[in-house]
């Protein structure tokens, strides 16, 4: 049998596993965590396939990082199981380059964290095998029932497949959707600390994987996550099985009403904060597919209820001509850099507007990539709020001419999603990508693969221009809707299934399909309000309809 691994042709006896072939690579494959085989992510313990074209996955790859994260989670769970058998562990959400973990019923102390950390280190040093087991659904259900893992038992009932994959470390078996590293010794870089009321499990640093990521204290973000947990408690919905039960039992409609009411109340609270601050400039920023446009419209209405008449300035009008944008070192143009905007002109206009003057706002022609010769006069009355929405809204360079006490900043993002179960979270980046795939296809005629092709660039822009400024916000808004995945699945699932193995985005498509397999589809769109954040992505939003 012949195959290619990292472009190198090899012969294989037919019984070898991918891990066996690593020593034949010039670099030895010491940092390999898995392999990508014709678009599929495979374990190093998987048998080599005939005529395969494969490449190793390391921490530099998105799939490699996910393998590392899952394996690190399992090592953490194994350590807690050894020290505190039977105690519940909940992997809540990401936090910078780490995971926030909750131990319900236990007090998280420094001594406890150090004990778990030492046990994790012992598991890594022992270089234990991480076994991959293929079992029948019935056997998996029996195991979860015997071990009291009711969250997995319930979600398993919604997965319509005959076989199930479990992983095992030193007798502890668990389920994770996705591949694992073959040995614990490959997962040696991590850190652990008490944070808030839980534990922060730090991943390797993205720029230097040989050391743990630096701890960053983000109190505003932590508060927003805590608030999201309170919302889930109010909604009485902890995981995907709870949501699926509502769909099956026809209780989703009331759930939608309460979920939307919680968001509406939060918007009203932010409006009250803005008014109390005495600010004139309301700046709204967040990553792609956060629902910024709909949120800015709803904020405008919330302010009008208080007798204010906010106006909006579009940053699109302040783009520089394409030929005036500074080039990157490789000669390309980064259209998400703040330097693509005429910052000097914008700052001048804002200062004059707040002083009661009239300015001539430019207009930008996206077809020609240049500013039009025509302008339009613009002014605001005394006390009238100005709303600016855009990715650089939290960067003070954008509004340097405006005093700090005149600015109120809001960061919006779907910060938390409903997890599958206690140990399998649904990443907010994946949920945002689903939103964008659906919206781009419905309203821009963009194929899912074209949206996925842009996603890596979009994510890099967010890391550089949005996330570093989020803690500067005066308020944060979690735009995730707990009920949204059953709605999004109806649109996205068929499109994702249509992505073929030959596509360079097959791996990404399959990753989204895997967690959607556990979500029931819901057909209750008539219950979704016309001003809902979700309407920005599935259509029917009142803010895009012309007045009769």
C-alpha cells in the first residue's frame, strides 16, 4: 500500500496506524496530535487507509488545537474523578485562551486547584493511553446510566446512530464529539487557577505553544458569563437535551417568548445606563454575526421611549479610497484595519457635531472603491444621541476628539451557547459561523463554502481589532439566543451535508454537522418576533422593511 503523508510518499504494510508512520517523517512528527486524511480528522491510533493523502495536525492547526483541548479536558476530568469520585464537573465556556469550569456543590479553593493540578501533571507524566472505543448505543446508554451521567444519557437518546464513540483513560470512560490525542504525555502544557466561583483551565499560548497562555483578568466578561448562567436558570434549560425535550413536548413557543423578553430587558437596562452616564455618543462593536445592526436599531427604539431622538452615523461613509489604504508587508490590503477609515475627518466631524455645527458627510461608492464627489449635510440637536456601529467602536482612536465622559461603549457578541452536555460545549465561534452561513446564503446568494473560505480571515481580524478592546466596554450584551440552534439547523444542515470530501472545507462542515446531529429541528418561526436578533440572519426583520 502506498500513501502520502505531509507530501512524502510512503509504503505501508496495511496493519500500521498513523502514529507508526511519524518516525519516517524528516521532522519526526513529534508535535503531531492527529492527521487530516482527505478532509477528515483522524486519530494517530487510526489504521492507515489505502491510497490516502494525509497531513499531520499540530497545535498550529485549528483541528489540532481542538484535539488538544478535548484531550486536556479529559485529563482534567480524570484527575477530578480520582480525587473526588462522583462529583459533577461542568465545562462552561471559553475564556480567552482557556476554559471556565464549574464544580457544582464544591467550594473552589486554592488548595483544591493545586491538588487537581498536581494530579493532572501525574497523569501527563505517566503517559497513559487515551483509548478510543466503538460501542453500541445500547452499551453506551447502559454505561451512562450505571455511572449516573444523566446529561449524556438524555442527549444520547436524540442521536440516531447505532454506534457510539467513547474514550477511556485509566478506566474512566467519557464521550467527546471529535478525536483525541493517543496519549496523555502529548498534552503537557497547561495551567490551572481558581477564578470567580470556578476554575480556569489555561491552554498553551497561541504564539508560543511551549508555555501556558498568560492569564488575563476580564471582570466585565466574567460578569456577563455569570449573567448568562442566571438566564439559563430562569429558562430552566441547562443543555441541549432540555431544549430538545421542549421541542418534542411542544413547549418551545413559550420558551422563545421568555428568552426574547430577557434580551429586551437587558437592552432597556443598557439604555438606562447610557442615559444615566450623560454621554452623547453610543458606540457599538462586536465580532461578525453578533447582530450589531439589529441591536443598534433596538437600542435606538429603547432611547426613543425616554424621549430621545438618536441618529446614526455610518462608518461606511468614512472609508478612504482603496488606493490610499496602507499596504500590508506582503503587498495585500487588510480591509478591517482601522487605517482604512478617514479617522481625522471622522474625529473632526464628531467634535463639530457635538458642538452644534453642521458637517458635510461624504458618501462612499463601493463599486469604484472611491469616495463620491457629493456629500450630504448632517447636524444634531443639543442632547441628541449619536449612534456609531462598527468593529472599531471600542478603539479610542476612532473617536479621539470626543471626551471620554461623552462616550458610552457597548460590546455585543453571542458570548455563550447552550452546551450539549456537561463535558461537550458548543463553541460560540461555530454558532456565529452558522449564523453567517445562513445569512450569506439567504441574502447574498453566497455558497456555504465561500463563507467558510472567508472565515479564517474574519477570525484573524476579530483577534486583532475587536477582542483586545472588549473589556473597555461600559456594557456587554450577550446576543446568543438559547433557542436559536434548532432554527438555524433547518437552514444550515442541508447545505453542510452537501459539502463533499473533495472540498477544502469538508472538515469544517463536518465539525458543524457533528454537533447539529444532537439538535432537534424546530418549525416555529412564526413565534420569533420581527425585531429579534435572529431575524437578522433568517429574514423577516422589521428593520429592513420599507414603510407602507
